[in-house]
C-alpha cells in the first residue's frame, strides 16, 4: 500500500522596523506597536472592504468612518502589542532568563 507524503515549509515575510530610542525596552515596545498596529489597520480595512462590496452605495461619510475605524483599531492593537512586548522584556530582564522553548517537529 502506498502512502502520500507532503513536505511543505513556509517562510513568513520578514519586515524590519528600526527605531533607536536609547533603551532596548523602548525600542521593542515601539517596534511591536508599529508592526501590530499595521496589522490592526489592515484587519479593519479588510472588514470594511467586504462591507463596501455588499453595500449598494458608498459615500464620503462611510469612507471617513472606515478611515477612523482603521486608525482606532491600529492604535488598539498597537497598544496591546506594546504592553505585551514591554512586559515580557521587563520580566526577562528582572528574572535574568529567557524561557522561550523551541520545539522541533
């Protein structure tokens, strides 16, 4: 009996955003804020795009509301990411260890 075997590997896109504020913790917080904030804006844009496709008309007010929603979600997602990265970095520095475990399949 023959078996099918699939071997696939995916490499995510690597995006670097370099900010130097003089302290590694601040650098990580801002980096997380910008990267995840962009994801939040794209999330809101994709939801609004699908909503616009289902509506029969799109006017200036709905586009303005969409842009406001994108900004709001970008800030919300970015704040959560900034707090998370700041807390994890602070805890690593306070404890003096890095607990990340990489598993191999």
